[in-house]
């Protein structure tokens, strides 16, 4: 009988200790789970943006329209139509610019069309049509300049305002850059 009473009292002591340990470990596991959910959602959103930017520049360079404006508009419409699960119309923006290498003298933005609900400007061609783009990969008169002299290159930029699904980012004071951004050149 004493053995049974002694065993029961020890069991009760360990039960409380296990509950406290589980509480600490459970909180840490819950924080990790919420963090992984938001991180994986952001990673998935970034991959969709990469694909959308590439597809937009590719569509514009193929010229599926009678004019350059028509080709760019068709490319933007194709990007927005293929943006599921993202809603570019309300939380994003697509900007496609046509950049001409003016015979090795200067780069010039000849066309630029944007669409979407997010109010942002182009990082590549913030001045719009007629301006010189910033951040081009090569000097205009260098050997191997892209685009080549007298040729046009299409730059597609996609912005998206990402919001966390869980409150862990605010709790841990961690924020992703907003809006998320991706660009592609063709």
C-alpha cells in the first residue's frame, strides 16, 4: 500500500512538471509553425511574381498586337489573367516598358504601360516615355550592349503588396519588404 501511495504522489509531481515543459515547448513550436506559414506564403508569392514578370516581358517581345502599345497591353492583360492566386487588380501593379538603344548614343523609353491597383512607379524607367532608364545592365555604347544598337528591349515589372496571414510578424517585429517586386528583360 505504501508503495502504491508513494508511486501515486511521484506521478502527480511529474505530471505538473510535464505540463509546464509542454507549455514552453508548445509555444515555441507554435511560433515556428506560424513563421513557416508566412515564410512559405511569401516564397510562393515571390515565385509567382518571377513567373509573371518573365511571361509579361516574353509576351511583349513577341509582339502579339498590331502596334507596340497593343502588344504591351495584350501582354499586361495576359499577366493579370494568369496571376491567380494573386489579385493584381487590387493589390499589385504590372508595368511594361519598351526601351530602345538609339544607335549606341542613349537608351530611351519609347513606350510604357502600367495597370493594377497599387500606386507605384517603375524602378527601371521612373521618368516614363521619353526618359532614359536607370539601372541598365550594360553601357549603351559597350560591346555586347543589350539591347543592340537600334533594337528594342521589353522590361516587365510586377509589384505585389504582400500581407501576412498570421500575427507572428508583428509579434516578432519582422517585416517583409512591401511591396514585393520582380522584373524581367526580353
